[in-house]
C-alpha cells in the first residue's frame, strides 16, 4: 500500500445530505464527507486536498499483491500514464 493511502472505507447512507449518486457506495476515507447532515464532524474526509486527484478509466485497474493499482490488461503500475480528464470519467 502506498504511503498515506486511505485505509478506512466509508458507506454513504441517510445520515448525509446531498450527492444522492453516492448513496450506498463504499468510498475511501478521502471521499467520505467531513460533516454529518446535522453539522457534527465525522472521522472521514480527513484526506481531502492531500493529494492530486487522478481520474482513471473505470474497470481497468485492480489492487495488486503489493497493494498498488495495476492496469488489468498490461500489468503496468504507472497508473498516471492512464489518467483521463474529469469530463471523460463521467
């Protein structure tokens, strides 16, 4: 696993407002919300703005035995070479 990799997973549920498309998803601790709907802070979201956000083609990567991202077809781990724009990720 890379240094400073989020190790907690967050499940979006009814305690949080907005972003309905995330409901039921399992998100890493970077993407989890910082606040509950009532304004109480969560233990999630602490990784916001700590790293450059890299968008990758959906379904083309897996976690390898070392805990790093690996391109499924090529086995390459230089994932930034496969980066796409946020618009392409939609």
